[in-house]
C-alpha cells in the first residue's frame, strides 16, 4: 500500500508492506521482492519516500559489511533473510532509520512474545533524506497488536517560503502612525510653512505631498524594500534596538575574556545589559499593546479586529492550501510555474 502526500512544497510517498513469514517457499518471497521493487522503482527520484514494513527478519546489532545502510544500533543477531533485505536497501540507496539511533533495548524491540523479543519492523528513507529524521524509536507502552509495538519516527519538514523575484520599492511605515506621531508631523509641517504656500493648485498639492512624505519618512521610518523582517516584532523601536545591541556587545566581551577577573567583570556587565534589554522589550510591548487596544475602541477598530482574527486563524492552520497536479510523466507538480505550464 502506498500513500502520496504533498507537504511543504514537496511530495512524500509512504509505502507499507508485509514480508512473507519465515519458512515459506522461495517463490513467495520472490514475488514479494519483485512487487516491492516495482513500487519503489516507480517513484520519481525527486520525491521523498518512507518505507514502513514488517520484514520478518533480523538485521542484527552490528553492520557487518552493510555500514552504508545499517546505522550500527540494531538488536539481536542477523539471519539469512535480512541479508536479502539489506541488499534491497542498498540497491535503492535507502537507509534503515531505526538502526541509526542509540537506544535502550526496550526502544529497539518491535516484536515481543512470551518466548521471543526481536526487531523485525523497520523504517526506510533515502540517504539524502536521512537528515530529515530527528529521532526514531519504539514506544514500549503502545501495542499495535498483541505482540507488535508502535515504531515512530520524527521528521523535520520545513515549508519553503516564497521569495520575491526582485526587491520592492522602499515604503514609509504608515502602519506605525499614532496620534503622537501625527502631532509631531503636523508641527514640522507648520514650521516649514507648508499650509501658507501660494501658487496654482497642482504645484501646491505637489509641494504639500512632498513635504508630508519627507517628514513622515523621518518620523515613522522607511522599510528596506525587501523581505526578511520579523512580522512578530511590530513593537520594535529605537530604544529596544539600542539596548539589544549593548547586550550583544557585552556578550561578545564575555566570550572573549582571557582571565577569570576579566570574565567576572564582563559577566556582571552582561547580566546588567541583559536585564535592561528585557525591561526595554517589556516596556515596548506594553506601550504597543496599549496603543492597539485603544485603537480597537475607536470607530474604525472593527477593521483592525478583523485583521487580528484573520491573522490568528491563518497562524493556527495545520497546513496552508496545497496546490498540486500530476505531470505528463506521472510526477507530482507543486511549483506554481510548473502547474501553469501543465
């Protein structure tokens, strides 16, 4: 059985199989390996694969000639059936995941009965995808059946973020406009005599707009014109930036300390700078949230509240909308450009 999943911009194939029991004739085993070979060979090399299977064999505790596929942390003694299994794993460039982590015996044994305890269930990944696996072990207290135990694997999958093709034009940070900032910009404009200019309507409008943009850029700041900022740091201000830079400098001095006395002094300075940075962050967040809550009470606060609810709902989603379509060669297309060309 095989299941195809589209996660984070790539395709993951999960294959489940059950090998013939030990003692059956060679023809039955041959049909099983041919069927499994056909399934794995039919998957595109660009797609990721996880093979979960009860192979009814023992790979042994040590690699013994299969160090490229065996992690060296197995259980028990190897039998002749597992030599065929390891040859299959090597031929397709796979690795046995649950042999690559040092665990207690209870976290390696996948089958336990009154007379035997063995490791016969295995999870396989491609060698290039081995870095995605963060951990793999058996949960002793969970049984899938009377004798088989639950084997789990942690995969770290990162969602690919869309990158902008080109840098955008820097923009004024109008989103940080507050009543205090508005008053400050108005005072600057009044000092420049913007409202007392004379001339035709177009020239007056151009001069007023230019002066407003110049003063707003000075007071509110200008974006960098490219992605990469932290959306959660909307409360960030100049005071916090100054305190954080001071803390980083103190930490650098602490790391570069050469003797115990210098280290003691630098450690004291770092603790003080860290405390001041935390207080500055707390003060900035408090002021930002007070301004936010005050804005929600205004006439146009419903629009802001809707934006907050929408952002919270988007953040709580398990997965974003997945776009995928099968290509002419049977591969799963997930890129927008490939989907349009199809």
